[in-house]
C-alpha cells in the first residue's frame, strides 16, 4: 500500500525553525517528484514547494521562498521541509503529496498531515 | 499569478445532482484536478485530467472543462459526499494552483 506519513510538527515561537519529515512506503520513492502543501485553520489548500526525483531541482511559493527548504533522502525514502524564520501566517497543517505521473501528474496520495503552530 | 475561483458553498438534496464550478482564465486549455476533503482527513483525488476517475472513485463523480470553467458533477449525491472540494491546475509561474475550495452540503 502506498503511504506517506508526516512528522515533526509542533508549536514554535515566531522566528524559530522546524524540520518536517515525510516517510514514504509502498512505492519507489526515488522515481517520483514530491510536494508540500499547507492548509491554514479553516482555509483552503496552498501549495508550498516541490522537488524533483534526485533533489537537484526545487520550486517554492513566493510566501516561503528564502525561508523554507525542501529536500529528500532517497536512501531513506524520506522527504523534508526545513522551515526557518517562521511567521504567524505559517500556522497550518502541512501535507506531503506524491506527484503521480500515472494519473496525469496529480497529487496522489497525500499524507495525514502534521500541524505547525507559530505563536508570538 | 494564475487564480482559480470556486463558490464557497453549494447545497444539494440527497439523490440530486451537485455541480461545483472552478473558474480561471482560459482554464479549458489546462488540465484540472479535483480533490475531496472530509473533516479531519487529508485530500483525496477524485478527478484528474479534467474528467478521469482514479480507481475506487464512484461513477457518480464526473468532470468537464471548457472555456473558462471546469465543473465537478456528482450525480445521485449521497450523504457521504458531503465534504470540501478543491480544484487544482498547473501553471508556469507557480507550478501548483488550488482554488479556494467549496463546501458541499447534502441536506
């Protein structure tokens, strides 16, 4: 079964750092681009970042560019999101998702999410 | 940057057809994806490439995309279909664009 499991969320003060992890199983992780998507409380989905198969190519939303870093360890089947200089508006549930070329490059599946709360 | 617009809410009676729209400039020239999200759960892909259903998604879910509007249609809506639905497309500048989401109420 294809599974993604996020971890690393928690409560952090403004200006602090946090590293999220996403453990993948049930598929050949190194063959897939991966994404982070977040959802603020009561808000819609917002794309955060993506990374290509070998980690050499990344893209970021303007809101996180220069503060967040997406990376991956294909030997450990794990995706990461390093979040620095956190702001209140970064408070959200963070999901990792696989970009599935078998279903038209959709985001499928998604993990269960990890909650990040940034306080002042 | 590219913007997708959805109505905040749609209501439908059980057994009736629900239509949820997603609008964007020349959206018909792009592929659209739809995700269902129930309270406390992560998003689930229900339609990809405008009209294709992943395995396991009921036939009552269908999609279309033309002009500036994509539509998710749920025929014979059931109580279990009550959820938030978000559309998504790809863009050259910000790779992944989501609509704001639509809350479907079955009453």
